[in-house]
C-alpha cells in the first residue's frame, strides 16, 4: 500500500495484465528514471504510458519517432534571430549596415514536459538520438534545467522483420528501467481471456481519457521520501555479489554487456529504494533486489538476464546465512 | 615580486594543482590515472581525449576539471547536426554601399567556444566531418578568425571503439591532436569491486537534499580551487622548467625502446609516434609532471608523464608494458644501454630475435601496414618458397568495391553532409544554408535555398575472410591462399575496417579475438593465416553462416565476405540457399575466389552474382605461379 495505489488501480482499470510493466512505470515516476519498454505492436505500451501520465496530471509530451526525426521536432522550434548592427563600413565613403544572425531554440516539446512518451524510439536513426538522450540523462538543455520527471520510450523488437536500427548501447543505457512485453493473446496467458471478456461485456470503454487520480505534489513528496529509505550494508553487499556474479560467472564485459557504473552502482540504489517505497517500507529488503531484473533486460546476455532471479535468490540466502 | 622568490612562489603554484588533482580524484572513485592525466594536461596546456565505456564518468570528470580549475568553460555536445556556427560563432552579414554598388560580406563573430579557456567537447567522434575538420585545426593552431584563442586545454570525450556504435571511430591522426589520451575502465567490468563497494556506499548515504538538487539542476560541481591568475602563473612556470640533460638522454632511449617494441609484428593496436606529439607536447607534460611534484627541474622519473599519451599511439601490449619499460630503462646505467643500441645499428651483427630485425628494417611508425616485408613470411614447402600468387587484380577490384560502399547512394538523415542539394520541402530549412535561408525568407532569393545533402559514410566497414583449408588445399594452394588473406588484411588495415577470419573444412573454425569475430587485430590474424594446415573436406554452409552471424550485429553497410576455396562443397547445404538469402537481406557482398584446378563450381557464381560480389579465379602461370583474374 502506498500513495500510488490509486494510480496503479487506474492502470489496472484501463489495461489488462502487464503487471510488471505497470509496477516498473510507477517505479520510474517515483525514482525519476527513464523507462524503455520493448514489445510487438498492439501490446498497450503506449496506452500504459499515456494513462500513467494523464492519471498523474502531468504535462505530457507525446512524440512518434521516425526515420527522419530531427532534434528540433523534439525540443521546440528553431528560431533565427536577426539584429541590425552598425558598422563603420571599413573604407571611407561607405555606409555600413550589417545583420547579426543567431540561431537558437525556442523551448517546447521535451524541454517543457514532465512526462515524455517517445514512441517507436528504435525507428529513429541511432545517431540522431544522441542529443535527445543526453538531455534525458542530464535533465538540462544547455544550462537550463528541464522539468522532466520520466521519459517512457517504446520500441519494437530488434528482429530483422522490423525495419529499425538497434539502439546505440550508450543510448540504451540512459533508460535505467528496461522491460520486454509480449502480447497477452499471443502468449496465451489467463489474462487474455479477461481482456476479451472485458471488451465483450463493455466494462471498458475503448479510449476514455483517464481522470487524474494523483498529482505532481504527491510524486514530489514520494521522490523526497525515497531518499530517506535506508539501504543497509547487507543489501549493498548482496547487490555487489549479484554484480560480481554477472561479471565473473556469466562473463559480462564491455563487449557483450552494458554493465555500466552509472546504472548499476548509482541508479540501482535509487531503483531499490523506489521498490521498497512502493511496497510501503522504509528500508530496502533483500527481496527488493528482484527489481534488478528490470535493469538487466537489454544490458546483459539473455542467459544472464534469465538467470538473474536465481542469482538474486542464491546471493540473498548466502547473505542471510552470514 | 615573484621574481625575487621564485621557489616559494613555485611551491605555492604547484600546491594549487596538487589540490586540483586530489579534488579530481575524489570526484570519481577508482579513476586516479585519469585524474592525474587531466591535471597534467591542464598544467601543460595540452588537449586531452577521454574514452571509456558508457556511464564510467568521462563527462563528470571533464566537467569537474573545468569547475575546479576556475577556467572559463564552454561545453559543446557533438551530434550529427552540429554546424559551423555552433563551433565558431554567429554569422554577421554585412552590406556596404560604396559608390553605387553594394557589397555583401559574411563574417563570423567569435562564439563562446572561441572565448573558452577550457573547452569540453562531448562525444567528439559523433561530429560530422565539416565540423570536425575546422575544430581540429583550431585546436592545433589555437588561432581562429584571425585571432589567438585563450584556450588552454580542450577535453574531448568519446566512446570505446569496441562498442558497436553507428559512428566512425576517429583516426589515430585525428586523435594525435590530443596530447593526453586516457582510457577509462568501468569499475564493474574492470573487476574493481572494492571501488564499486565504495561507490555504492556513497549512493546509499547520499543526503536527500543534495540528491534533489542534483536531479533538477544536473550535476553539482565542486567550487574552484584556484584563481585564474594562479592557474596561468603555474602553467607559465611549468613550461619554463629546465629539463635535465640526463632526462633528455633517457627520453631518447625511451623512444628507441618504444620504437623497437612497436615494430614487433604480433602487437595489435594503433601506432603513431608523431613528431608533433613526441617533441613539444611530450616535453611539456614531462615538465608539468616535475612541477607537480615540486621538483626544480625535470628528472628522468618525470618521463612517467608519457604514460598518459599512449592510448592511441602505441600497441596495446606496449601500453601495458609501459611502466615496466620505463622502470627498466631508468634502472639501467646509460652506458650499457648505449652498447645495446649500438649492437642493433645497421651493419652490426645482430643475433637478436625477429622483432628487433623488423625494427631495424622499418623504424617508421605505421609503414607496417603497407610493407609486405613486415608481415610474417608465408609457409614454405620443401624448404623453397613457391612462385608467388599475383593477388593484385583481386585486391584492386576489392578496394574499388569497398570504396564504392563507403558512400551509400541513398541520402540518409543520420549521415554526414556531402555537399548541397536543392530544398525539397520546408522542413528541410533547418538543414539549409543559413544565409540563403534568410535571403529566401526576405524574398530576395530567386530560388529555394540549398540544403545539406547527407549521405551515410559507413562506419569503417567490415570484411570477413573465409578460407578453405580442406585436404585438397595442401601444398602450393595453402601458400597462395595465405598470400591472398594477407593482402586482404593489408587492405582492411589501411581503411581501419574490422576483419574476421574463418578457416573451414567440414567445420567452420572462426578465429575470435576478445570473444568477437570482427575486430582490428590485423597482425594477430596475419600470424594466424601463416599457420593454416590443410585437413578435412569442404563445407560452404558452416563458414558462411558463421561469417554472416558475425556481420549481422553491425549497422555499417560496407560489409564484405571473401570466400576462398579450391573445390566443391561436399558437406552441409551445398547450395547455401539460406545463407545467400541472409546475405542479400543484410546487404553483405559475398565475393568468391576459386583457386582450384578445373571448372569453378556454379554455386560460387550464384553466390557472387546474387549478392553483388566479385568473382575471381586463379590462372596458373607458366613459371608455376598463379594470377588471380576475374571469372
């Protein structure tokens, strides 16, 4: 039970299933981290992002990326300023007149939004995303801080049949949380039946605009409380052991993984705190380490990612035994 | 006056930089070398290039240097759309009326980068060519728009080359503008778990107030530890430091050793010991090193500063050994070393190993790539080398194909500008020539303004060589195919293409370096290619599959596979239908070279024709040699 329960209920009301994505979305809002959700078309990726944003009454920027996406489309308009300048003209007898031309950006879009949904991010040319993702990371544009809390990016699977370039590893690292979703119907889970039943019974309206159930002040307060969540020595030791296992046993290195210090030594602490806070606790507990699975999805080789719950379990038992 | 008490003043100035070094070390856990390297760079007024995996703190360290030093700083984030005006400053368009005619002139007003004392150049390798060229020139000349710049140090950051990224790596010649070159390692991937624990503890203890400040206003930077006057006085004092004669002597010997080691064939990595860097820049750093430890003159031990220069100038093995080489040298009495050097003079009898011989034969830094004599000799049969294969026609055709592939004919928004083209729609005004766009807006341009035409330059490209080593390839064919492989490696090395090498018989035997099929360890592969032994039967499917899987990950378009064989495939899918399809989809050109006797198997023609590859065969020559000709 936490302050975000109403928002979670709202997500449940609008979208069937996808428990993990919903939890991770709330985690992103609380920890102010960005999230990347990858899945085939029609798996409610964009819808979830939209409901979360509107349900928390945040300024919302939606952008569908494409092959020709340019920076200006994301950050506002490019303005050319022209100012008349007097010059002496150089030589005698010349009347001088000059124009100084300055190019700047009138902030808009991403620079003024609190939540940004970047749809189909894998369609934009990898290289073009560089500046966008740097803005996301630093949360400022030039010297100006921006109000952005979280960016929610979606992408299609990087298989051959989808015509997109794989994201640049450095760019992918900007999204602390990373999840893979699959369609309910395709994967044949029980919720597929619920999904169809709900549409059949008319208990969901197809595209209603969600009413806000929480607001920025609540999220700000939660974010502040997050830093008060205690991260004890045992949890830190366990986290380090999990990372050590990934490096030493699963041979994650610079070429096959994105096991970056920024993400796993700095942001991981935030994610763990956020997970504890969402569970209504004031200290991080060993089971919270399960949230690491949402960080490793595209950062380590698949076999290491799949083994993560097992590694966390083993490490937790060892730590408890000490 | 400082002139009357130089020692006291110098100590004070050095102390300021020692404090800078200490504060910098506190910013990042476990990156002490980088902290020292950056401090030396600023003290010696040299440029620095920082590379490392994402998220290891490159930008943070560079920003901290700027903040701590109190220098006027400008940060520029490079991206594909960066323009000349971002780099230099605003455009001033002036119109002068003079005796009835009007003269239009376009000038640039120096922008913030040109006024900066420290320039932070983030993600420099992402810069398009038209910005990179002028920038590197400015950095070298410290002069722009007709005036000297206040620039002391430019600190550039870039990704590690190994990471698959859709960008061209900078060439060693471009990186040479940065005297200091530092390679950062991640704590986790570098196995520095104790340091990682410190970082975790720091994060767990972080005050909510400070964290809140960070999250809204970016990184909180430490306050300056010195004034601009102190910084400049220290730089002047460090530059004026004497270099002891024995230090110069040791430096010459160090360069000798580095040259010898660099000429060793088995070493992989860059080799570029330019005059520019190893004369003035190196000595400035050596002086700065001495100044930092409070010495009155640069002693031989200050040559340790050279260690911060070598990341892109010496092969990796030599870099790793640098400290050892220096230590050994400083431990040696000079006369012994002189005698040793004398023994290697041309004409003197040298019974040393091969690498020393190669060093004497070719002291130049990067001529190894072009000089066939440097590559290991192909294996000989019956003690006598067979007549060589004439592989040039193949190499010429292959080079042509590679060059053509370097510029994709399609325009690409992510590509680099290559000239101008007419505007097609108004969206493209962003990319249009600034002046023309303005004149257009005023209605004074008869047509539409021109816009940049962007074409993608491939990211170096890659070539995988598949070499048949089945039993029938024994004898001369082994030697000839080694020559072909070595030729291709030379072509690839010259263009910094990544290479892969797969030997195959009934199975594919890929030669991985660092766990990857494609890499730039040319000489390691060259050595490998000289050792092939012919066994087993022929299978095309396995090696093609292996190569295509390896090429699949990259996004570059300039991708080639060269299949070298003497016979029909017997094992596996002999039509390699799926592999041909995959190659077409990936846009990989499959070139085939048939070295056997008799008719070329039709499947080889199919493979090449379908994928736009070249077709070659070996024509036996009268003297027993072989000439590669197009089929």
